[in-house]
C-alpha cells in the first residue's frame, strides 16, 4: 500500500494521544514536512505559582502522548522534516518511528518538545534506503541538522535506539534539559525541586551505526563556483555546525546501552579508519550549583561498546559543573585510539572535593593510545585549591593506555599542589611511554603542565621538545627520563628501586631535584645540556 504525505501548511492539534501525521504500518511512500510548514500540538496548561513564592511550580507540560510525525510500524521510504514541529506533552515526541524505516531520515528544520520523558527524535532501525555512493562520503542513514530542543525530566533530544545501515551525520543544534530555565536567576533561593529536574542526553546512540558517526561542521568555502565542495549532495551554504548541549548532569552525548552491545563502524573518508569523528562542539553543563557536567560518555551503561579504530576530535568536547568530566570511556567500551587536534576541556567549580577530568578511561574500558596535537585541559575553578579539589587532564583507571604522544598542550591547573595532574597512568602495570614530540618551526612548542604519574612497570618519559612543568612519579620498574633538543623540565622526578636512567642531551635543561630511589641508576648530562638541582637516594648512581 502506498502512502505519500507532504505537509506544506499548518497542522494544529490539541488533546492527548494525538498526532499531526500518523502513518499505519507496512506502507510505502514518503513523509515530508516541507520548509515553512508547521505541525503544532500544544495545550492551554500554564504552570502556576502554587506556593506564592514568586516562582512557578508543577510540571512543564500536563498532556501526554502527543506526536508530530509517527509511524505505527515498518515504513518504506524517506522521512524528511524541513519545517517546524512543536509539541507540548509528557511522554511525547516530535518524530517517532514505531518500526523499521527502510529509507533515510533527515531533519533540517526546527523541532521543539516540552514535557517529561519526551523526545525530539526517536528512531529504531534505519536502512538508509538506496543511495548513490560518493567516494569518501558517508552513505547517510540519518542526518540531524537544523535544531532540536527538548525540556523536561529525562527528556532526550535525539534517541537512536536501533541499527543504522549507514552513517549518522549530526550537523545542527541539539539541546536537552530538565531545568525550567537554563540561565540561573540572580536569586536561586526560591527554586523548588521541579525547577531543577534533570533531563536526559541531548544525543543517545543505543544501536549499531554501520557507517560511523560524525558531528560535522559546514565545509570551508574555498571556491566561488563550486556550491558543494565536499560533494555530499547538499549546498555548502545550507550546511550547519554540530552544537550539542546538555544543561544538567546527563551526558551531552551518550553512546551505549544497558541491554545490548553497540558497534560503531568506520566513517568513510576518515584516514585513520575511526568510527567517531567530532568536528563541532559537544558540551555538558551542570549549570546550577551542585550539579555535575558530562560531555561525551562512551559505554559504562552495562553492555559492550566498540568504536571502530577509535575517535578523532577536531572540534571541542567540554564539560563544566560542580565536578566535570569532558570525555569518558566507560567500562566495556573499546576506543582503541583517541586522536585530539581540537580541545577536550573540563572546568569544575570551587565545590568541596570537586573533580575536573578532561579525558577519563574507566576500569574495564579499553583505550591503548592517546595522541594530542591540540589541547587537553582540566581546571579547578574559583578557590578550589582550598576545598580539596582535583584537576586531571588525562586519567587512565583501566591500566590499558600504553602510549601518550603530545605535540600540543596537556594541562591541569587550579587545584592545590599535588592535585593538579596532567597525566595519570599509575594503573598501568605493563609499561607505558609518554612522548613529547618535536614540532615544526613556527608552531607553538608543546607543553605539559601538571604532575605525571606512571605505574609499576618499565616506563619511559621522552621529552624531545617544549616544556614539562610539574613533578613526575615513576614506579618500581626500570624507568627512563629522557630530555633532548631544547626541552625544558621544571619540577621534581621520583623513581622507585629499579635501575633507572636519566639522560639530558642537546640544549635541554632540568631544574629540580631527582630522587633515584636507591637503585643501580645512570645519569648522563651531555655538553650543552644543563642540570640544576639535587640528587637524592643516589648511592647507586653511575
């Protein structure tokens, strides 16, 4: 049976368990909400100030079961929204598929939903339909552009709950919050619990994505004659930038599920074969006092998650809040390599015992290598140093990270001495290497700011360029601290009882004490290099 539906006007509906466009199962055709078209399902309910304190009370919406576009089962054909869909109601959705979509889904319009447990877009399996392949371009199963905004307790911006046989391209603005207002008032003393409800993730990916996931930005305009320079079939001027925000403690982007494994395939055109590419911005903002912020969470939901190749971060992943974690690889997740050329940043508040972590790999997570040519930064804000706060740029709790290469900046600041940790690999018992590589002339010298902690095996800290400002703790293995070129180290280094090596060459400098731990150790300072400091427990030093 054929069903071709196109709305180019205004559909306005009231009442519970209603819809603007509702399509029966097992139909073939297309569903379109055209540019300038509107689907509006609203209500007369307005929250009142029941306790007369000058602040409104009650839920953000009263109705229930309201849908802008809804399929009741399997549908063959594309679903496209270029217009406006506005919904007020609990347990509702702007767009929801009730079965397999044998086609592609595209929204480039405006979706707004207000109501607890509601969703902007909820999709099950999406095949992507039949599309002509373009070399180096993803075959897009789902494209989320334009804007999606949801407000309500546990409300989710986009929930991808099935398998996508193609790529997920996110190129718009998506926000989710449970707060009644995302800008705190000057006086927060009158706020009630219903003003501070927690929303869900802005984007939740709980199914396989065969063609990878990209949070994309509009291509650069390098030609006055070519309107589609990236050859994705969309005029470049009509493409947007991914800007994903959670106001509250829920993650801005959550990948994984509790009851099924999730596999993200490689993104076509990515030279590293990575399955997750972030070019835009992902931001988790606690917003109100006492609420944590979480940017990107992969895994940790209960079932395994595998990201093919790893993750590339060209844009920004950040978090702010009482405690803040910008990016976390949770238990059961494998993201083999994390490559940062953009920014991963966490900013905690001055709350007691607050933790600011830019990049964290949990116990049970698997990341083996981290490469940074951008910025990985954690900052404890305000007077955090007086409240037991901790700032950690890279924290590996899994013991799986074997290699960190830095040609950018890795920094941890704002906490008291000993609590600013640039890199913590102390869980590693196999041996790890941290390298700070030489950069080209005219490029800002690389830097590590904050302490560095190694584990109990044989570790290497090789600084060939730039600066290291902080203290380094080596474990019980036979370890090496190597400085070359014009590298500059300012701080202390502490070794265990192993047979350790410290070598300074080129014009490198070291300013600080070295505790050799009493092993049979070797230290060389070549002509041109300079060591200024004291040697402790160095009776076995040669």
